[in-house]
C-alpha cells in the first residue's frame, strides 16, 4: 500500500465530504433564517395585539 492507495482514498472521499459540508451550511442558513423570521413575526404579532387591546379594550376580546 503505497502513496497511490491513500491518494485514491482521499480523492474518493473528498467530494462526499465537500457536498456534505455544503449541504450542512445551506441547511444551517435556512434554519437560522426561519428562526429569525418566526421571532420577528412573533414580535410584530405581539405589538399588533397590544395595539388592538389598547384601542378596543381587553373586554372586547372576551366575547
């Protein structure tokens, strides 16, 4: 088992590792964007509910 064996082993595994790494980076970006979007949406929703309660009074929602 000379240098050719190890070179072949590395070059055969390298594309799989690179594709896996690219996939991981893309999925991580998607999940982070989703988490940020949900956080911003919850903040906007809370602000809208507070504005609605302030304008209409909390008793109008209990009907």
